C-alpha cells in the first residue's frame, strides 16, 4: 500500500493511521527516503507487491524527521546520496530520536565509505542498488523478523555476574528467531540499536554456519540465482552427511558485554583467504553481506584455524 505524506496537515497524516487501525489491517509502516523521483517510483513498485507494507515517502532530511516525529515508522529504507539525502546524517539523527527503528541502506557505487560509517552509527542492513529487484524485499523481511525477536521485553535490572547459555541446532532457519528471542530475554538493558545489531550479527553468523558451513552451499550462488540457491539448501538438508551436521552456539553475557561463539561441523575454510568484507567491491555483493554486517556491528570478530567457528564480542558503551 502506498500513500503520500502531507507535511502541511498533521491531522490528515495522523488520521491515515487511525483509518488503517480501524479497518483491521495489520500493516508494517515503511518510510522510503529517496529524492530521485524515478528511483523512488521504481523502489515503491518493488515494495508495493507486499500487501502488509504501507509506504510513505520523504525526499529530504526534514521530511524524514517530521515523519519520524509524527508517526513512528516500523522501518526506514534510505538512499545515501547527498546533498538531499545524506544517509549518514539520517542514521545519526534517527538513532538520536528513536533508537529502535531498523534502517536499511540502499548502497550504490561511490557511497561505500558512507555506508560503512552509517552501519557503525546504527544502520541495520543494506541492499545493493544493482541487486534491488532480487534482494530488497528479502532484506526487509529479514530485518523485520530479527527486529521482532530482539524487541525489548526484559526488565531493566542489571545482571550481577556473566551468564552462559549453549544450544545445538539443526540446519533450519526457523530455529534462529526463537533462539535469538530467548537470548535477548536474558540480556541487560542495552540500547535498542545495539540490541538489533547484535541480533542481526547472530542471525547472519547462524545462517552462514547452517548454509555455508554444514550444507556447503556456496554463498556466491545468491548473487546469481536465489531460486537455485534455496533449491540447493533444500536438497542438502535431505542428504547425508550434510543433513546430519549440527550448529552449536555458546554465549556469555553481562551488563557490560556479550560474547557469542558459533561452530559448525562442515569442512571449514582458510580464514586467511577471506577478502576484507568491508572493501568497496564487496559492498555491492549480496553474498558478502553477512560477514560485512558482523564485522560492522561487533567489536571483535575472530575465526578458528579450521574456519568452522566464529567468535563475536560486543562491549556496552552506554
């Protein structure tokens, strides 16, 4: 569903969401920030096929901040290009005003440094502009799912000492959400932005362990053909030895830090052979996004010598 934002009439703007509520629609409100009319229409066409998504538009910083102030969106999807849409400044200001809103960046050639900075400041994920038709809808769904599991539901009491947890998982992506939700119920009062980024990092690491570690499905296949990629995942999940492998997650968390170690039973790889996922050329590939986000969101990331175990640590700063 698409509607236009009338910034001169707050009553009209507010009544729009009253109507949505009373019509019994369960919608997720997405603010699309894009100053190029042609690109805005193109992206809106990609997203409008989802009946549960209600789209609003902003062309400038001020329009975006007015929208956030008047009616809290469930997600922001933003281009990065200055001068009219500076994604870094938008992320910084939105995080100051509303820390819990997920922000998905649309990355393009020439905006690589801005994207890295925006992710460090609190953006949630990104979708390469060259792959929007194949990737944007899935990325938004993914972020919505993780943000739902990382919602703030625990009390604000501090943990007196670090706690530990351990889990063994089959290669089923449906197990990731409940696991993340279980872990976040035991986290202390981190900021909403930090909590969401921790959830995204865990989600990406678990997906890598299941699909690329245990099932040995090449991540580059996602850049070529999503259908072939997920067909290979389904086939491997029914074939030994792939289907017999498990993922183990161990976590330690306190009011000051969280450390998560994820291991798979695949053959592993040479960690030294991994190209820097934050290099400019890798920012435009879907296949490298998982490790890119993990290294952007966590303070310390290491692999074991065999390449089938990742350890991620994040320190609380506020």
